[in-house]
């Protein structure tokens, strides 16, 4: 959670220590993370829930965390388009992680690959094919295939990855009361307010659940979130802000954001909703202090204002009614684009975007018709308008473009 806002808030350099840490420990020959994998009779690497700066790992094995880490490695490429980084740093780690799961997965009764004996942090039984593991492994295989395409890798590993991905359980199953199922066998308890949202990794921070992909799963995610409730402290509340933003419910996300700003002076460890919030110095109170809530809430605010979707970059996707007019500067999107945006009466008024990578830009503007794209000095840009609200145009590296509605 501490790295969720790094790319979108234009702090890409801050990712470097985390990336170097993962690369170093994951690829260290016979290091502690590789030793965890060997104990599982698997190639690659795995880790437990707690890890220190020296690679020491303990307290409950958390195998899907290796896939989770790799989604961050891919995200850094998706924003920066640094192919040298992808080739030499990210892809080798992603490949090694996939090999761990090649050795670990097993076929279920339906012929789908599932992760055996996994959990849903930090409660419930250990079962085969739980949502937390399946959704993260799905995301891992997906982004590793994307990386292989960028790098033009065609080998036996990529072929096996294609085959495994085609038969992988994606961890998206709708339960008896309309929810995203958390476990395979155990029935989910409706009204369980446990602070983790591990069965909603596909909603956030991954991206398998979206109203632009399959509304059934988005509605089921909403049912799950409602069941968990709005009560939380620290990082848990921050996670809920981002999840409601992904579901385009800006007012719900805003309400949680205001709750996260509740002033408190409680310093003893407490999970009481009323004890959480922020201290006078704006540090997040879990309590006690946990920086995750500060960074997580920042990422949640960014999700309210800008999202990368399957149909393109979506501006103001979850704008709350309380933010009727406003602006932001410097938020980043995948593809190397930086945005300065102003809005009035809930509608886009001024949009400037800067292209760092010279890629084609695709925007999703479902409620903003007749938009024109102009260069900084006023020259018109050829635009392709899609019937689904998309606007696509070519950009040049280092150039600025404006959206106009006149």
C-alpha cells in the first residue's frame, strides 16, 4: 500500500528502493526467499507475511505475495515504458515467480489450475483455490504475458505460460448472496466486518473487476464491500476508499475519506473504528501510527480523479458531489502521460496532457462529447472517436495537448 500512489502521483523514482529490494531478494541464489520455495518443492521464490530489509521472512507463509509484488514491478514499466528496466529487472523476477506457480498449482475437479492450501488474510480456513490467491496469480500471468509481448520473447516458458493462463481459475465466483466468493468451500458470512478485503484484489489494486469488463462482477464486488461495512481504521479504510472509487461511487469514497480524517489522540493499539483517523500532525492512526493509511488514502484520492481502464484513461471517474469544482496537476497515467485537469459543475473544463513516451493516447470520455484535441500552439490533432466513448489520437514525445469543447 505504501507504493500504490508512487506512479500516479508522479513519484516514480520512489519505487526504485522497493523494486531493487524485491529483485535482490527474489533472485539471490539460495537466499531466504528462494529457500522458502525449495521447502515447497518449487522453483522460483516465495515469502512469508513479515519481511525485513535483509530478506528475513517469517510469520505465516504468504505465497501469493510474490505475485502481488510482481504486479508492482509491471506497474513501474506501464507508467515509464522503460524497456531496459523491463528486460533486465522486472521480467526475470516475473518469470521466476511464474515458475514457482507452475510447480505449485494443481488441477481441480473442473480442470482448472488452482493454488492448493491457501488463505484469505487474516481469517477463515485454508483451502484450495481461494479468491486471494487465484486473483493474484491471474494478474501475475496476465502481466508476464504482456511483458513477454513487449520484449518479443517467444520461448518454451512463454508457451507454457499461455497454456497455464488459458486454464487458470481467475478467482471470480459469485456466491449465494450475490458476493464475490472469498473461499471455495466455506460459505461466506454476510455481515462479516473483517478489515481485510483480500477477496477483492481483482478490484483493487489489480484490475480484473470493472464495470467496463463485466458488470456482474462489479456488482458482486459492491455486495462484498457493503457486507464488510464502512467501519475500519488506517490502511483498511484507505483500501475501501480506493475500492469504492474503482466502482465509480465518489460519494461513498468521499465519506470514507472524511472518516479517515477523524482527529484522534489514541496511541495504544486499537481496532475500534472510533479510535482511528489521523493525529494532529496528519499521521494516520490505525492506531497506533501506520504510514500505510496516509499513502493508501493518497492513492484512493488519485483513483477518484484518474483511472487506467480497459477503454482508456478515465478522468474524474469517481468525482464526489462535494467536489463540484476543482483542479489537479501532475497526476500520471499509464503510457507515460501526465495530466493537469480542471472541472466545473462536475464536468471537465480544462485538460492538458503531456506525453513522455510518444505513445498513442486513448481517453475514455463517456459523458464529454464533441471534444477536440489541439497541440500547445493550437494546431488540430486527428482524432478517432469510438462508439463506446473512447477518443484516440497520436502523440509525440515531449509534446503537450489540450482538450477543447468549443
